[in-house]
C-alpha cells in the first residue's frame, strides 16, 4: 500500500520546530488530533534503536491507546525515521525554508482498519495542532 504524505509550514526556526517535536515536555501539549483528546505521557529515547512512547486518550477516559515507535535513522534538525510495532514505517522531514520558516513533511504507511482519507485527516490534525502549539509558545 502506498504511503500517505502530508506537510505543513511553520513560521519558526528549524531548531525550535525540531525541539518541540522531540521533547516529551512539549509532545504532551500537542500530540492529539482533537481538543477532546489528550496526551498524558510521552517518553523519547532519540537514538537509533531507541523508542518513542506516547499515550493518547479521550479526556473522559472512554478510550485510549499507546503508540510506540522504534527509531531507524536520525539526522538532527533534518530527518527522523522510525517504525511502529506493527512494522509500519514513518518518516518526518524538517526542511529549513529560511531563518524563521520550517516545512515539516510526514510520510507514513497506512494501516488497514481505517480509510486512507480518515488516516490522512487524523495525522494532519495532529500535525496542525503541533503547528499551532509551536507558533504560539
């Protein structure tokens, strides 16, 4: 199945965008698709073979899940590649447009339970939440 690609342009320097993307202190503040959800915990061991662990759950406690990624490649402020426990691959690129503008591109293998469009919308909602948080903090 062909990967899904989304991107967003953030009006902040690549150093800040990178740090807000990888730091658990920030991840818990943006890593959810809708305001009725939250990310109560995040751990990030940013090295090849290391793990990214995040918890996403509905604020009312009705549903939640853990997401675990294992890092395959890291190029600081440029590229993160990891795979999920089910083997799906994720790639995140950070492109410095200029001193105060960064483009973030995510390319990910879709899963088979939800439609491609639903997955694109969900991942994009999280990326857009990251965008708003990074520009406003």
